[in-house]
C-alpha cells in the first residue's frame, strides 16, 4: 500500500488550476490517490506576509504573462479571468461540504469544474449562485449544498483545515506533500514524479522474490 | 544574427547559481551569447517589498530543502553555505570592473568561480580578500581589481545597471530576458529552451531557398 498525495490549492491560483489538470494522471501512473485540500491563500499570507502575485510591483505584469505562457507550454486551456482576484471562501466551503456528504471523488470533480469555470469560462466563482450551477450536474441537492456551505460547522472546519495545512508547512498554491516531502509550485511536478518513481522502485525491490532462497541473518 | 541572452543574477541566489551552471550550454545550443548581469536583490526587494526566501516564515525551511533537492535533481554540485545570507556588493562590483577592463568572457569565468566558491566550497565571498584570491588564477592584477571594485565610478555603475534591469522588469534571480521575453527562475529554463527552439525554426524558414524561384509580390 502507498499513501495518498496531499494536494493543497486555492481556487483563485492559476498555477493551482494548472496542477489540478495534471495531479490525478500523475498519481494514477504511480498507483497513488490524491487527497484534494482547498485552502485560502489570504489566510496563509497573513502568516507569511506574502501577497497575491499579480498585485506585486514588477511581478504583477510578469505573472499574467507567465500564466499564459505556462498554459501554452503545457497544453492547458486557459483564459485570463475578468473577475480577479476574487474571494474563494464559498467555493472552498462548498467543496468541504461535498467531501463530507458525497465523498472525495465527487468533491474532486466539483473542484475541477470550479477551476475550469474560473480559468477557462470566465465565470465569477465568488457568486454562490454560480457555485450551485456548477454542482447541479453532479446530482447534488444544491439547496442543501448552499445551506451547508454557509453553516458554522463548515466555516469552522475550513479554518481548522487551513491551520492543519500550515502546521504541515503549506504556504502556497499549489502545494503537494507526498511521503512527508513538500513540493511548492506547478513547476515542481517533475521533481514530484522523480520522487514517486524512486519510491516505486524501492517498493519493487522490497517485494521478496519467491524463486530466491534468502539467507536470513543468524 | 541573433541577439544575446540577458542573464541577471545575485551572487547569493542559489537558483541563480544553478542557472549559471546551465545558461552557457543552453545559449550555445541555439547559437546565442550570454550577457551576464550581476544585480543586488537587496536593492530590487526595496521596490517589490520581497524578502530573501530563507528568511520568510514557513518558506525558509522549505527553501533550504528545495535548494538541495533541485541541485540533486539536476545533477549540480551544491553544499549549503555557512555564510548566508551575505552581502554580494563587492563581488558584483568586482565583476563589473572585470567586464570593463578584461571583457565579458573573463568576467563570466570570474562569476562562475564566485558562485562555485559560495555554493560548493563554502567560501565567504563577502570578503574582498577572497574575491582577490578567486580572480588571481584568471591572470588579473588583483590590486587594481580591489581598488577598482571600491571606486566611485564602479559603485555608480552598479547602481545604474540595477536601475536599468528594474526598468526592463527584472525583479528576481535568476532572471533571463531573451528577444524581449522575460523568464523568472531556474524552473523556467525549459520554457526558455522552447522559446529559443521556436525562434531558430522561424529563422530557418526565413532563409530563402536558392533552389526555389520565389514570386515577389507585385
């Protein structure tokens, strides 16, 4: 058995979106599952003192250019969103409610829809009505989702989930932790793959070969 | 003819060091030269409000880990420096003096020595005496170098060079500008290569084929 890959992301993070289009295939290739964790960079940045990239002097213009070029380089659909930056609290809470009530797979499908809505279809995912529309095709009771996403229980859960993430060292989006090894950024996916590959080789070597009589140490 | 690749770096930047070990081979592969530009991130960060990575909450520990892992992943020699962070003003000024008096090739060789001294041999490159020792094997008058590196002329030149870099959008290390296209970070070297490749293909197509009679527009 191998452990799941923890995937942390903010719904407004373009590099998080790019990562979301690749993480499942990468994990599957090495027999791993992905645990999707929505976080809020606004909360994280209060600790690190960081700011959203596009708002920084000099870095801002570069970032927009790099989002487009990186999407093109990796063959990922991307359209610069009109609504940006935007609050992703409701989307993150809705995802937690879906995880609690419908499980990880449906919640991950929802996350992919939300990302696509923002970074391909230019939909304002800060609007609860848009979140309901995105959840509808998944066969979810969208009224229950809307109520659940604004409940105190889910608000508290999201806060606690972000605290846990930060305690584990998460400070950006996308952020991946696998076997205790942290990776920040979509541009570390090559190193994540190298890690997964080397772990698989170690495991293959660890499987005893039934044809070989092994000498046990005395 | 193709334009040179502008390569901006701070001597205390680990990712700048990694880039310095690869930039020449990459450029040569596509028939380009490299223009090496030492900058001071301390000056740049006053504008962007950024801080050195290893000093940031949460990001600090991660960074040290990522430097080592990235070096290993790319097969680059690296040893965590004891003297860090450290001022790189003298090294940058010495490099400019060498460029002025001995040309770009010798100055680039000096830059590679300085990077190696800090990130492989754990030498305190903030010490003018160490800078002189590193320049000696290059056949340079090290007394003249030491005097030149602390002259007002070179101090003013470094200030101006950094202003020019920032005016061109440089905000980090390594930072590469090629054909007006900016790339931040050693992890953009794959995209730099893609750019160089596509430019070369465009040029090859632009070369008129002598066997073909071309119709000129009337």
